[in-house]
C-alpha cells in the first residue's frame, strides 16, 4: 500500500481479472472481497468504476 493510492475492494464473484480489475491483495478483508481497483487519481473513478462498485454492492446486499 502506498500513501498516494486507494485500493477499492469489490465483491465481483467470478468476474474475470483484467489489468485494471485485479485479484484482491488486501490484507484482512472479508473473504468475499475478490477483486480490487487501485486508484491513483480522481479521473480513474469513472462510470465503469461506478458500475463495478454498484455491481459489488448489489451482490453483497441481495434481498
């Protein structure tokens, strides 16, 4: 972890890993956190990142 980055952990199940959507390397998260995105600038928090965050939220908060 570096002081100039945010590691956003996501529960995306079996979604494929990509250059941006990486396998979670976070220490101490819940086991369901399967993926992460490393953000280093505000421009990276784009619509795709927001969609992934919403998808993760919906998986975690099933009714």
